[in-house]
C-alpha cells in the first residue's frame, strides 16, 4: 500500500468510528431513543472512507438516506450527528432532519435524501453551478442499486455527459434494493456500471470492501474530472451486514450469504493487511478501538443530555411564498 502510517491510521480509525457509531445507533433505536427510520451502514464503511479521504475540503458530497457513514467520513462531529438522530436541538439540523437528512453545508455535505434517486439531479445542478462559476470543485454523488431504475438516473447521466460536468457518480451496489436482489430488478444484473457506456461516461467496477482500492480508484477518477474531461462512474460492490432498516427481519436472504460476505469484512481485512505490512501494530489498533469507543460514548452522552427543540422552532426555516421581500 502506498500509504504512510498517518494515512493508514486515519483510514482505519474513520472506518472503525462508523462501525461503532452504527452499532450504538442500532442499540439506541431499540431503546426508543432514536425514532422514525434508521438505515445502518455496517459493512459498507470502506466506500465512504475510501472515497471521501480522496476529496478536497471544498468538494461537494450528496447522498442517500443511508448517510451516517458519509457524514462521519466527511468529518461531521459525532456529537452533532448523534444529536440529530435523537431529534435534539443540538443536532446538525436542530433535530428536524433526523437519520435520513443529515446536512453540513460548511463541509460541502449537501445532505442525505430519502427520495430514492432524488439526489442525482441535485448533484448535476451542483456540478453545473461549479462549472459555471469556474470553481475547481467535484461533486460526489452516492446512490444505491435501487436508484438505477429511476428515470432521474438516466437523465442525470445524460446531462452530466452532455455538459462535461465535474461529477463522480458513485454507485454503492450492496445487491439489495430494500428486500429485492438486484438480479431481479436490473437487466444488467451485477454489472450496472456498463450502463454508463450509453452516455459515453468512463466507468469501472471495483471491490467496495477494499478501502485502498476504493481510494486509489477515486483519486484516478478525480484527476480525470478536474482536468475537464467530464463525469466518471464507479460501481463499488459491497454488502450491508444488517437489514435494509433496523426493522427489517431479513427474511429475503439466507444467513449463509451474510456469513459469506462477513468473511470479507472491510475492517478486518484492512487491519490484518496493515499489521502484516507493519503499518499498524496490534497495540495501536487496540488503542484506536478504545479511543473510538470513548468518542461514541461521549456522542451518546451529549445527545441524551441535549435539549429537545422548542415548540417555537417549528416555525423556523419554513418557506412562506406569500411573504414580501
């Protein structure tokens, strides 16, 4: 791996933070402290960390409703993210967005979007704005395999290609759209990346469980996009170790399939590689784990002790088209 000790530590710590944060979120949901819907990112950590670690601070990110991992990988404070999940006033959107709608404009994190595929045309709009203003920014748009059958998927790829827009379309193919396998929903089966060829967008399919491969492929894509050659499409093959949401009993897939993919756990694989190549020691990984657990525990305490939004805040940030400016 062409990574130094500092880079390796950052990648491992960020992936582990997402894993421990998600595990804790699942527990808090079962305790009734997180309400509504909760879609966990467990098993897919290598994609968010690998992609976002290659970005610049002024680049944009827009994603779907399984967004905690992307938010944490972008550097959103765990305290603020957990408070938002619990609907507290100290959350990133004052407790109004919840799990599926995390936002942090200061970090270029333009939100998780609950409408399947709804983030795709917004990504194109962000990229058009950046190009129009002459800004050297790239927009990374994360979406799942369930979004590729939506009309806006094709419309967005077409417009981005026609206008040579600086967009990285990042498909997280975890094989399931809710409870339906991709082989039953997409004629291309597990080779969705080939759809980009119709729009003359260069594309690749990679191992989304390998954080180094994700990072290096992203770096190559970003170099091409920043040179003005238009969008790139990456399909990262991955797997969620948990159900579609916390309420999902997962009756649609065999436990043997889950165990087969768990053997490819991105955290375990990266840790073992780093130790084998003497980039991290057993002691260092244990210390990282302890630090991360303390961070998640503090985020939980912060959220639990935070105030609920006031009743008056119901009227904040509400658009009134009748108001005179």
